[in-house]
C-alpha cells in the first residue's frame, strides 16, 4: 500500500514540475515595433497596449522578453500563433 501511494505522489510531483512554460519573443532585424506590439495585443489574453509596447522595447534592447507564462498547452498555442505572425520565437521553456 505504501509503495503504490508513493508512486502516485511521485507522478503528481513530476507532473507539477512541468506544469508551467514560458513564451519568449526574440529580437530580429525584420519585424517592426508596431508589428510585434500588435501581435502581442492580438494573441496574448489580457495584454494591454502599454505592456505590449514595453515588452517590444525590451525585446529590442535586451534581445528577448518573456511575453507569457502559464500552462504548457496554452504556451504552445500562443507560441504557435506568434510564430505564425512572423515573430522570432525562442523554444518554449518549461519551468
């Protein structure tokens, strides 16, 4: 009984370990500030215009910015949609 309980706990811990992921936009030389900001506004839920522009500037100044963090399935969706808009994306980072 104890062995089966510990297996269940181990599975929950390993599942929890990868429950979150980060979506990161990378700097490039071909997307305009306006396009990056508009893409973030269109795709990332709850994104304000002010935050979209702040993230766009961060991408330009530092080379990358985390634009969303949450469950892996949603991260994959936002990553795919931003990539389809032509943004340069880092691989999804599991946290």
